[in-house]
């Protein structure tokens, strides 16, 4: 997973590379049915990919930082294999670009675009984004996710101070946006 944050020296991590908590991916899997194969275009170290595969979902992972890099935002051909759904936690400074690019890709596949984003992504005009690319569902975490520490973090693990949600654009959904809440701790406990 990637997000805006701070590097080892306290400055911003230029790659926006932070690991997605297991709880976030497991919550998505409890809320959405995903079609294999899924494309994870900002795979980082594979945190989302590992959870999807653990649930029997085939995943094609790419990342701009891989040895064989794929730049999701500048790729004419989206993935070397056919896919239906896209699931990722994009770099937050590029979130709107990921929505626009991902929407184009899933529009062609008839699938879903699922992005883990800050809840604040709903704010602002966004240049007509939600009017031109209708949002299907927003799954808001009612309990803060575990903090997404930078890769290699050795300090205390804490909760995040930021509210997150899964934003889903579903090409098969009817008109309108559904908003709901998910408590990852209850899901983990089987509730």
C-alpha cells in the first residue's frame, strides 16, 4: 500500500510507501465479491495481494517501483493478463488520477474499482469527479484502522488518526451511491 507520509528521517517518503493493514483488505473481502483475476496496480510489498490470494483470488500485481515497472497512470495496455476488478491503496497525492485511470479500465471490463482512501476524499469539488464517474459504494471504517506505518518502521504500533473508507465504482451497480459503515474489529471477531 502507498500513502502520503514521512520518511525514515522524519521527512516525507517520496514513494508514499506504507503497508496496508490486513484489517482493511479483510473488511473489503467481507463487503464485496471480487472477480478473478484482480489487478493490484500499486502493489508495493504485496500486503493487499497476499490477503486476496489467501482468500483464493487470483491477483496480477504491478507497481511503478518493481524491477519490471508498470506505471498505472501512463499505461495504454492495463495489464499483461485480462482482469475484471482493480483493488488498490494508491498514493494519496495521486488518488484522483487513480480514480480516473482505474474507472476507464474497469469500464471496459465491466468490473469494479475498489480504492482504499482517506474519508476526506469525499470533500471538495474534485472537478465534477463524482458526477462524471458515479461512485457506487463507500464503506466507511467506523473504527480507525491500525496506523499504516512506513515500511521498516520498528517503533510502537498505534491506531491511525485518519478516517479511511473503501470507495467502490461498480460498473454493474444501479444508479445512486450507498454509504455504509464497517467495524473491522467486529469482522475479525466474527461479528
